[in-house]
C-alpha cells in the first residue's frame, strides 16, 4: 500500500523524482511517513548543494521548505521509506538493523537520493526513538560538506533543522533533522541481511540493481571469467581502498566502521563519533565508546579490509566460488598503499614517484608521532615554507630539531628537481588550512543551542573551500585549546 499523502497537502519543490531504490520492492523496505516535530527552525543550509540538485535555494529560507525538510509536510513525487539491512557492529554479528531514524524520500531525476535523518520511528528503530539530536546533526551537516570540500567521497548534507522537542540521550537534548544526499545509501549490511537469511533471490536483485546503476562495467568485464558479481566485489574493494587512503592522508578518523556504516559506493557515510586529528597519534581513538580501540586511526585500513571480507561472504552465493571471492579482494592490498603514497607525495609537492619515497613518508610520520605534532598545521606550514623558502615556522613545531633537520635535508634533496612554485601550488591545494576540529564543532554547537547559528554558517563557509586563506579567520586554523582534549564523542546521537 502506498503511503502517499493527499495531493492538497504536498509541497512541490520543483524537483523531478525517479523510482530508484523503491523499484526493488517491499522486501527491501517499509513505506512510511516522517513524524512531525513541533515548531522547527533553520540551523544550517548548503546553498551550493541546493544548486547542484536543481533546487531553488529560496526553499532553504521558506516556511514550506522548513516544514518539508523537517518531515512535517510531505513532498510531491516522493514515496518515503526506511530500508532494512543487517551488519557486524564492533566485529560482532548484530543481526537485523535497518534505517532506524533515516527515511529515504526518494531519488531525484538527477540520480541523487534524498534522506531525512532524525525523522522519527521506523520498524527498524529497535529500542531507540528514531530521532537525532542537535549536536550530532550539526556535526554531520558540517562534516559532510567539509569532506566534499576536501575532495573526499562522501554523502552530502543539504540542510539541518532543529526543534525544541526533547530527546533523551545521556541527558535531555533537543531534536534535529539532517537532510542527507547521496547517489545511493546502500551499505555492505544490505547484502549481509539477505545473505544471512538465505534469501538469494533478493540478494541477486540487490546486486543486479547496484551493478546496473553504479558499476555497469562489471557486466562486460573479462575479469574472473566474466563473473559480474566478483567484478562488483573487486570494484567496491578498490573504491574502499581509495577512500581509506584519503582518510589516512588527511588525518580523518571515522570512529564506527561497522559493516552497516560502509557504503557500497566507497563514500564516507554515517558521521557519528568522527574526528580530524589534532596532534598526530597513529593509535588515536576518537570514539569514547570504543574501549578496545577497534577503530583507532591506524586500524582503519585493516578494519575496512575485514568489512570487505564480510561483504565477500555475503556475495558468495552469487559469486559461486570462494577462491574467486578471495581473489576479488586481493587488489585492496595494492590499491590502498599505492593510493596512500600517491596522496602523501602530493602533500609533499612531488609530481612523480621515486625510490626512497616510502622511507621519506614514513620518516616524517614517525617524527610527527614522536612529538604528537599538530597534523594539519604541520602540513600547511610545510606548504607555506616551500612557497616562501622559510622552514623556521615548521622547525618550531619540533623539539627534536636535529631529527627534523635531517628529514628536511632529505626532503629538500628529493624535491630539488621540482620548481618551488610548482611544488608549493600542489601542496597548498592538498594540505588544507581548515578542517573540522572537535573544538570548532563544539563551539558552533554551543552557540546553536542558544539559537545563534552564525558559527555553523561560518564553519560551513570556511570548510566548503578549506584550501583558501580566508583572511580574517586564522583563529579557525590555529592550535586547539587545551580543553579540546576533554571533548568526548560517543555512539550516542
């Protein structure tokens, strides 16, 4: 039964909608309407994303748009639904999960799915309330757009709205809704769900949908004797490897890399307890709930491979041969290190590969780790040092000056064949001045809790173009205050 509302109650955003995921049928989801929140208000808006969607940005300033993106008014052409999936959480099989607080409105004719996160109870909410809170919604909104600004594959965020309705977590907080956008929200866990329940017909239908929509080359490949499902697994593995290399190079910690939080398109998805590193500590754990350190920064590449192995197990009924499935994962082991080294060479301003680059990269990371040097500031200062031929601001970051000077000498010799202006341009375009540090997010959240949203807007503006100087905002690019280390980010949201 369709959950479409009466035509008189619909808001027409001027977007055309296509069937998309809903064409798979009711085995994959439950149709339902979002649950309203009282007296909503705007918290943040991405007018750039609105333009990309073909949405008139005036909707992000109107009362009707506010109601629609809070879930209070249905949108013409949409058939809201919550999808079912399963997954491994912290390495343990968790069984059936699903969109417990996310409701997919539909897919635009331009191929982008639009989803409301925090829009109320669904059949998959389990013991939760289906809501999101203001603090986590602001973090997801800003970080989604920050990652896009960094050029890292990610889900996007169109807007966030708030309400004074109370939500209980560790304490009472206020509710919010994030409007998320992505080509697809399909996760590894969608495949695990149908495989675990031995529903091979649905598993095949899902895989065919993903291949035909997002990986059509898998249909015509000669890889694995033309096995399209093995080719899909390989393609997902390589996208995931590339994503993880980008995370590691920029210093991003995800915090909850469960299989239900892994995108089949290799996107950064589900911004819960994440963090950009301050001081460089390879063993840093950003999730206060992760007491065993499963998702520590230096564990992320291996965890991603473990998750891909779970995906391989789920796809095995379609691939048909365990050895072929394992072979489809093999390229992860080369794509990740090769991509990581390429990203690090770019951060160093190097145009091509040479013997000794790995040692040069490992050497500087070891120096940074020894003194927990601020990761973002180091790379930006190094970029500026190459541009201005003045290494002193970089040297000032180290107590072990002799160790840094030895590395700098080796680096300077390696870079000698590249004109300084060329190297600096490459570096300034890959080493951001601004990242979403925890304390910056916290300051914006605290102001928003007092109905002051200027901090959210400022952060968004800086992080949309993080490589630019943004004169007058150097305080957003400085060292974190001492209290930043006391911020605890957990799985609650």
